[in-house]
C-alpha cells in the first residue's frame, strides 16, 4: 500500500507550511528550495521565517496566484482553478466570504475544516495546503481534483457498475481507517463531498462537519438527511461508526442512482431510516446486497468494520484500485 503520510503533488512538496490552526490567522508560505535559505521556523500567526536570513518574511496573498476558471459555486463562495506563481503548481483556490459565513453562523465549521484537514495526508483525502485571508474573504489552498464531484459523475451516468463502486469502497474505507486512527469522524460522507482525481481516484473533501473527538463519541445532529444514521436521528450518542452507515448508503446510491431511504418527505425518510427499511432493485448483485446489508445495521456495533469492507468477497472480486503516482505532474 502506498505511503499515506507522504503523498503530495510535486510542485507543492515542502513548499507550504503546515497551518497554525489555533484560529483564523494568516498562514504563510516557506521560502522556495532554490533560495538557499536554511532552518526555516514558524511561530503562531507568523510567516515562515529563516534563522539565517534578515530579509522580512513575505505574506501569502491573492497576488501570489494566477486565477483561472471557476470550478464550482457554493453558498459561501466559489472555487477556482489557480496557479501558484512561484511554484508553477496547479491548485484549487476556495474563496469564502466572511460576511456570508458570519450571517449563517458557520465560522466554527470553517475553523474545524482547517484544523482537521490540514493534518490529514492520505491519497484518498483531498490535501489542504494552506490558507490566508483579507478583510472580506478567506482563501483555502487545496489540492486540485481534475474530475470534479462524484455527484456530477453519478448524475451523468445514472449509476455506476460493480467495478467502479467496489473500487470506491476500497478507497473510501482505507481513507476512513486512516481518519479513525487519528480520532477524526467525517460524519458527512456523500457524493457531493467526494471528488475525483486525475486518474479517477476518490478524494474525501469538505471536513466542515467533521470532528476530532478523542473519545470518538458525539451527540450533535449533523450531516445530510438521506445519509443520517438511526442513532443521530434518535438523538443517541454516536461514534465513528456513523461513517460505516454513510458508506453503506453511498454504496447503494452508486449502484442504484439514488439513496436507499429517499422519500418525498423528511418524516417518511426518518421513519425508513430508523426502521432500516431497505429494499434492493434487481440490478444490485447478491454480493453487493450482502455488503450493504452488513453496513446498514441499526445497532452501530453490528456494522461491518472498515477493514472487512475492503476484504469483503464482492469488493475483492470487483475492485481495481488505481493509486495516483507519488508525484503527479500538472500536465498529466
């Protein structure tokens, strides 16, 4: 298996400092490797500076980027294709408007996303490189996933075949094993929050609902209605096993084209979820039915563990995982 801790696109290796995540502060960029500057050090709220250089540190700003076409639009801002001028590296630049986030009271979600995602390095998790802000906006510098949202792919094709779905199950399970080992629960796995890399590999994105829970137990309601597990609807304490339920729903939606408990009303959807009212169309194979049924269990402790998802006979028979190379180029 590829070294999960060391995967970064070539142009960005060692180029961005790990953000100081004590709150929204300006986070800055290390000197380029060819400057001859040694012993770079950082401090809270400061640039990366060198103990051997007397020149003032440079602040990262929008002027450090060439902004390209829009990649997507959201409630709080937009995402653009961008080039880091000094590094000649392609990234996605997420631009969020402070006024809109303050109006909706979601600043804490942004802080959480930064605090959590900045420390996750795995080939199937979208890399968070840095962030900075000005008076009106917050900018997140993210890995560029050329094939966009899984949701759009699913809308385009209607449903995925067994090979593609099983491959996604391996990739997302491996990424969630990594997250759970670091005591991170995603809690909002769904096609809209999954991106596809340049070879089609899955990338978990949008950690706004995630929590770093050392006890791995939470009680708050969050996530997307169709993907909510019974324990969250019923107001019980929940753990990392909510992510197991979510990938069961995801597997079903990939194969069928819609979530398993979808109805025309919230109340009916809630009822179907709490009863685990699960019905399969004929298109779903016996092996896939077995996997999904073992993930969509009302009692969290009965859900199939992530490693057993990877080892499931249907997954092993169909998955064809393609890890990206260690240093993909921007022209690939």
